[in-house]
């Protein structure tokens, strides 16, 4: 029923529950799952101005309840990049998901 609530907001939800859902969606620490997707297009890149880049950022918000007093909210950003023509010879032509390496840090307590 939740999937239909996003497509057809009048089905299965009363006015009070719609108002509560709208209130929770404005709260950055509410226990709501969401998967916003952002699309960016860049063109006329590189030394010749013939390059282009397409970036899709998948940004899921996943709340987890640790106990009655603590919640953990994961806000991961997963960029999917497609770029071509940035450097002559196609050396920078890439497509795929960007995975950044973890920093080399040792934390002491």
C-alpha cells in the first residue's frame, strides 16, 4: 500500500496520515526511507570543448534503530558517471560507479 501512496496519494491514506507523512518528510531525522536521484549533465568540457559528462547520484536515506534512544541514519551518495571526450585519445573516457578508497587513518581512543 505504501508504493501506491506515492503514486496515488489519495488511496489508502486519510487526510491526517497524509499530513503526518508531509510533516515527517520535512524532518531530516525522521524514520523514513527515501531514495532521491539527482541527474547532472555537463558539456563543452576538456581542452577542445568537445567533452561531456553525465552524472547520476543515487542518494538513499536509510534509518536504523539501534535502541530506544539512538537511531543511525545512513546517507550514502553513489555516483554513476559516464564521461567522454575530456582528453584527446580517449584516455579519460569512463563509465561506471565511482568507489572512493577509505582514508588511511588510525584512530586511537
